[in-house]
């Protein structure tokens, strides 16, 4: 088990398009374990492999926090790769997703509410898309500036701590 570092927007690696998983094997199961651990530790409700710099079509969903909220179609979204930012995104209210489970068995997940939003958010990551790209260019610019600045400050703080 291992915690994996999460890429932070605007890291260009977040725009990599993921490839299908060739075979569900021990390597994939270990990666899923690590992704679950990383997601729980970050208090996320989902995590795409893209966010941990693995570009294969793999997502984990936190089933404990997923609840059915049927009416909502437009809701505020957040993202572990866009820390501290929440904004409204419009999505399909219901989705059917075909996927392989950890045994490699094909299954279809029918979802609405927050699970439907989460699945669409995770599938976007696999296509190299981050939810902020649905927002206006003005908002995207502000978010980029804010996060680049925050990362620079965090880096500087870490360096000054090392030299102390
Ligand atoms: O933890 C998360 N919460 C969330 C809330 C509303 C809509 C989508 C999400 S996904 C996010 C975790 C994450 O960044 N997954 O890629
Ligand atoms: Ni995300």
C-alpha cells in the first residue's frame, strides 16, 4: 500500500488522454489499492488514474460518501487536483457506464445524483479534461493564477524549512 502524489492544476500532465487497460492483473489491482488509499486519505469521493500520473482508463469511487440526490443536475464540483476551488458544472442527470471490475468482469453501472456527477468527472480526467475547463476563460485564468501562486509559496516554505 502506498500514498500516491496527486497532480495539481495547471500541471499539463492532467491533459494526457488515458489508454484502455489491456489486462486486469496484479499490477492493476495494486494500483487500485494505492488509488483507494490516496482517495480516502485526501477525503475525495473519486479519483482518476490521470490524477496520480498513470494514463490508463482507471477510476476509483468512494462508495461510502456517494448518495442519491436525484433532482440535482447542476451542482458545485470540486477536485483533488484543483484544491480549494468549487464551482457549478452542468452534467447529464443520469449515466450508464460500462467498466471492468477488479476481477476483469464487465459490468454496467447505472447512476444518477452525485454518483452520476462523480463518474462523469472521473471520465473527463481520463480524457485529459479538468472540471474548471467548463468555466469561463476569465474564471480559469483566475484559478490558474491562484494555484500557481499557492504552489510557489508552498515550495518556498518547504525550502525555508529545510534550510532552518
Ligand atoms: O472529492 C471530490 N468531490 C467531488 C464533488 C463534486 C463533484 C465531483 C467531485 S470529484 C472529487 C474528487 C476528484 O477530484 N476526483 O477526480
Ligand atoms: Ni477530479
